[in-house]
C-alpha cells in the first residue's frame, strides 16, 4: 500500500535557513539572522506556522490583513486544523 503525503504550503509566509524562528511573513524581504532572501526561499508549510508568526502586538492593522488573506487562501478543513493548533499552543 502506498500512502501519498500531501504537504500544503502558503505563499503568505516563507522559510529561511535558521534552526529557530525560520518562518517569515511575505512582506519581510530577508532574514536578519541568516541573510536568506524571500525570493530565493520556499513557502512555509501550513503546519509549521504558529500564532506568533501571524500576529504581532504592535501592528493590529497588519494582523487583520494577514488573517483575512489566510482565511481566503485556505480551505475550511485547513482552517479547522489551524485553529485547533492555535488553541493547543495556548493551553
């Protein structure tokens, strides 16, 4: 039996080469730690994006914009999984 693993990514975030804090918002052009540039880096996997990657305490307008884009981009099933992940991280 062959099982196909589907990895879902989003262009709203990208990954640099750092071991920690490697998920960046698409508006960030480069990682200040490792120097990776957005246009040369892969999109982030949905299951690796944490609430801290999405929401920033000093930019509520950006938070609303990003959340709406994310809602528009992902399916209802993906949204459910994402919300469950956020809830589990907060507990």
